[in-house]
């Protein structure tokens, strides 16, 4: 399959093949991946490699034929995965070696995070690093003995070519088998030890928060924002934590680091100034040159951080960022039925980033000479180019700074640039688009539901609220089995793969935020139901939550992940959900279970606190004080709206809201906190309960804010 605009068309074409006419191995034109729904697997369905999907059939064949197993892991929007496919997996000579000496398995890491997590840990133990494509060689009993990432077709410097690597491994399998088996057993033992099957309870205090702050401060790039050197990832959940640390620890530098990083990302080439959305990461320390893929989870997490930032300092810079991120997702990643797609590729027209790049002449052709020259000057579009002879659109200064430089009003220059972006957006839409991965993942949709719900309440945007509701309904209706079990992936009418801890935890996170935004008790009820199911499927009753359910296979062992990766830890999200749901329902037993998850997780997190930001966010919540504001609604709907707006526009990360509609019987069954909460003299009345103490009721916005600030 070529790395060109045909990729997406090819996936669509293969999805329409009459599978009933094909033999079980795919026949002469395809391999077994033709029967899969994953866009990533379908991208490899025409390879001459005799690929299998993950499953017992492949391992049984490996045992029967006495062959090692190659497990090759990636995802459909991964640039280097495409490069390796084009160079090697489409190559007949490489395929011949693989088919003769190995059983080959392709895995979509986004469908099977359990497989990816297990063997990425093995790669990191063996090599000290990781990434995708991930290529791991296993015994037929699934034990890894060799791992690497991208393998070039031909040797490059000190890096061997793929055929040399394959032949060396095949030779060792035949001649030094015991050495490989021993290596696989030792590595498996190490993985089992690292999996942290049971964590020892750790007391809950603020020490880990201070340690994390100090580490962030030491690594902060004061000039460019972000942490450390290149490459730089948004890791927006770190920024949300920093805003909370500033609030709790009274450290002014904590929010400064968060806001400066958000500003650096938004003005840089890592952000799509024309069509909005954030790219996966920057390859340089200045955020100037991105790796161009766009992932749904990055949009969601950055939007959540932007929402926190807007509440923290009230700047329109952050509300605009929040609005743009959500606009991009709803416009470009939304399924007609309401779910959200997984992401967009970095590549189009045979190269990385082509869709996003501009020359000065292309800009002038669209905007005209005068307007185009101003636009090029502000957005660093030059004849020499800033990326392979073309230009990434980026700002080195904010519009207000450029306006001062030009000697014009910021609003005037802003209008000129906004018109330019709109016209270039319309022109860009005529280009061949990057491949879009159109599978819907429960976990990532949960994050996006949370982001859209926050955006809806902060921006008073009913369109975003409806989009969040539609996604939630899509998951509840399309990604649940008849027995209520959540599934992970939906594509082309098929829901599959039993959901993982992160699917339950992130979706419930979204439902909690959706309840906060829309105050529909159905969403609170669904969050409580699914959280109870999550505890049963993934918990051991002592505070340990595992990544995979008790009803599914364990790849090598049941992993328990505490640290965040590209997305936050499902374990941490589950703890935070339990604590917030406990606060909303007054369920002290649930609060104890949430604290138990934290207590068993903080020990492993101590070695890498800045890598466990969501866990520390949950810890900050657990330490309190935790506020629940019950609004007993009266006849004055305007007062209710004003109270809601006043609460939502403030940075109150440990405050939750319940609107007590007397007609909502479901709500009164879900939480006793609404009992005896009546509107005084017919006016909407706010009752603030802090931990286990309720303060005097408030019947005005001023009184309410005084209670909150007390």
C-alpha cells in the first residue's frame, strides 16, 4: 500500500470487499487482516506478509510449526508505521523471510492497549526506549525475547536492516534456542514484577504534590514553555495539575508554568492556525515544527486544560483556544451518529504535513498581494521556508504584539488575520485530506465528552453540549452489550473488544462532566451504574484496579498502570471518579473506595510524580475541602442561570453542582443531598455542603460566592 492519498480510499475500498467469497487466509490478493475492521490492520491487508490479527490461532500455528512470533504494533495515523510498511512490509523479499521463518501478527495499539502496554514495557526494559511502530519477537508462549521500533529496509549507520535482523533472530531460534527462551523467561519475570499487582497503602497527604511541583519547576523551559528539551508533547493533564498545585500550595510559579506552556503551544507551529486543533507533538524545543498527526485525545486534554486556564485567569486567549479545539473536533472528527473518530494522519500526497504547508505564492493567490503580505509577515511564511522549502503557519508573537509592531489597533489586525485564516481554510479544504481513522473508541470519546461539556458550560454553547450528549448516547446505545458490558471500539456497524479500565473510567469522567454541564440526572445515573460495574470487573476489593477486566484474557499478566502515558492513567481517572461521585451522592463507602485506589497507587507513583499528574489531581481532590452546591430552583430562572454562571466562571476544582429540580424523582433517588433543600420564599436558593458540613443557604449570587470563598 502506498503512502499517498489513496490510503484512506484503500481502507474504504477494502471495507466493501465481499468477504464471504474469500478463503480464511484471505486468498491470493489479501491476508487475514482483510476480515478486520481496524483501519490500521486494513492498511496492511494487501501486504505479501502472511499477517494474523492478535489471537490464539496465530500462537497455535507458531507452536505447531515451531516458529517465533513477530508482533508488530502501530496505529493508522502513525507516520513511521507507514514508512515501515512501504519500505518493508510491502517488499516481497522481506515478506518471504517473515513467511518462511516467523508467524506474523499485526496489532492496532488503539484497539488493544493491553497488548501494546505489555510489549512496550518489554521494549523499554530491553532497549531503554520505545515508540511506534513497535516490533517485538516472542516465543509461541507469548514471552518476549527481542524488541525494537522502526526497522529500516537497508542498514543505516549502526542500525541493521530488517532482513539482517530477521535472519539473525531466525538463526538464533534454530541454533541458540535455549538462550532465547531463558531471555524470554527472565524478561517475563521482570514484567510481572513491574506490573505492580498489589500496591501497599500509602497515607494521603500533600507531600507528593510538593515533590511534583518542584520537579516541574526544575524542568520548566522558561523561554519557550513546556518541560525539558525536544521532542515536546502537550501533555495537557500536567498543565491542569499545575493550576491546582498553584491553588493548593500557594505557588505562583505553578499556574505561570501552565499558562506559559498553553500560550507557547497555541502560538506555535504545533497548533493548526488555519483549521484549529493541536498536532501530536513538536520535534523541536521551540514548538515550531510539529509531527503533524492529530489525535482525538490530544484535542480533549488540551481543551480541558484551556477550560481550567480560562477559569483561572479569565483571559479570552484561553476561551478562544477552548472554542477552537472543540470546533475542530465537532466539525472534522464527528461521526454522523454522534461518536468521535480517533484522529487524522500526518501524511498526505506522499509526504508528511503536505496538507498544512504553504508557500508565499499560495497565500498571495488566495488573499491578494496586500492582505497576503501582511499574513505572511505575521505567520512566518517566507520564500526560503521553515519546513522542507515550504512553511508551517505559526506566530512568534501574539496578535497584540504584531499590532504594536505595525502601529495599528489589535482588533483591526485581528480582523484582517481572521479573514485570511478563513479564506485559506476554504482553499485548503480543496486539497487531498490526510487519512482519517474513523473508528470510535469509548475511552477517547469519554475524554472528548468531558471537554465538550466543560466548553458548553463555560462558553454557554448549546451546540457543544448537544455534541457531548450525542456522543454519550452513541456509546450507551452502540458500545454496550446486552448484558451492559462496555465495548471499546465501533466501526462500520460493528462494536467489538471488551472495554478496558480506561474505557470505563474515561467515559464515566465524561458522564460526570456532562451531568455538571446539563444537570440531566440520567448521566449521573449512568456514571454510577458503570462505575459499580468497573469496580467489579477491574478491582480486587482492596483498592487495586487492573487495566483489563477479569472476564478477558491476560496477555502475559494483568497489568496495573499508575503512570500517565499519551492519555492519563485509567487507574487515576477511576479514583477521581469514585471520589466525585461519592461527593455528589453522599456515599461515604464509595469515598473510602476511591481513597483506597489512591493509597495503593501513590507508592508506585512516588518514583515519577510528574508522570502521574491525573493521580495527583485526584489526590488534590481527596485532600479537600470538597464542596457540593445544591441549587434548589425557584421561579426566577434568571437567578438560577446567574448562580450557575458565577460558579462555572471561577476556578473551583473541588466544587460540584447539583440542580435540585423538585420534579426529578430520579435525582432524589440517586442522592440524599437534595433532601430538605427547598427554595426559600420561592427564590432559587444555594446550599453549600463542605465535606460533611452544610453552610447557611444563599439567595443571591453575592451570598453564594461569599460562602464559596469562606
